[in-house]
């Protein structure tokens, strides 16, 4: 039987330390130089071993900082609970940042969801959410221009509650429709969410509705290995009872 490759031996030893907890979630691995000395291996061999762990989703490499044990903090998204301060539903995500404000013409899919003519202008507010240092989701909220003209939603600033602003201008949300699908990430999504190879994303389309019309479409891309989407219906007191 052919002897196991040296880089596989190193990868197996480090994987065991991760699984046993001596290298804890979020913890930093020794530097490549330290690993070379510990295992009496060349730099290329150590890098092959680290690449194997990275491909298995066990570690993440951050340029200029080193290699870290993958720390996946599952987010439970309570899809039909009360809204958080930003107008999205409450979750475990710790922080959020408005990254982009754009004016874009509606493509056929978005136009059909917002019930506007294809090519009509929409205001897009794009936001990243974080759990610690990990980016857990990317949300893009699309608004018909005629609904948000002259409101704070046209400004490149964070707002307390997007839905409250819409309500103040006569467009109160009375319901929503969620559509969920899974797919493989685009290269930019994989980079932003720091996804290990082979991990899909959960893509959620939420259409917020007033009594008269759709008032917003939110497209959210979640890291597939760190999201739990939960709906609750009826009397669920027994579910929460100790």
C-alpha cells in the first residue's frame, strides 16, 4: 500500500486537533513557519495541508492575518415574528451596515414582483449583516421610486425602520410573501460570505405588501451552512414550554 502523502498526514493531525477542540472554533492556527518546524515539512507541503482543510470547510484564511478555525454561528431567522429596527425580521445577527445606495432600472423579474413596468427606476439599498467578524448575509431592498421620493430612504444613511418610513408616507405593510430557493453562490457572494467550497446559499425573496400594492422587494442571500429559517403558526406554547 502506498504511504500516505506528507501533506495529508499534516492535514489529518490538524483536523484531529480541530475536532477535539485543542484548536477551538475561531481560534488561530500556528503560522506556516511554525507548522513547517513542527512537522519538519516544506512550505509547499504545509500549504497543501492547509488548502485541504480549507476545502473541507474546517478553516478560513484571512490575508495578512493567518488561518483560523471556521466558526459557524447558526442564525435562526424567525420569519414571521415582529420586525427589527431596520424593517427586517429579528435574528441573531449582531450588526449591519448599509454598503450601497443605487438607482437601478427594474428587470423583468423585479418588475413583476413590484408590479411596475419593466425598466422603471427603483431605489436599491444593499446591506451586509455580520455575526462577529463573519458576514452571514447580503440583503438588497428594492423600492419603487414614486414611493420613496423625498424620504430618508433616498439618502445614503442608515435608517431606524424602513417600513416605518413607508407607513408614515401612507404605505403601511399589511403582509408579505416569502419565496425561498437554494443555489450555488456567485464568486462575489462566496468571497463576501467566506464560503467553503461546495457550500450553497439560501436565496430569499420577500415581497412586502400594502393594501393597494407591493411596496418593497428584499432579496437576501444567506450562507447555506449557517442559517436556520423558522416559521411559527398557530398556538405554539407547547413548543416553547420547558
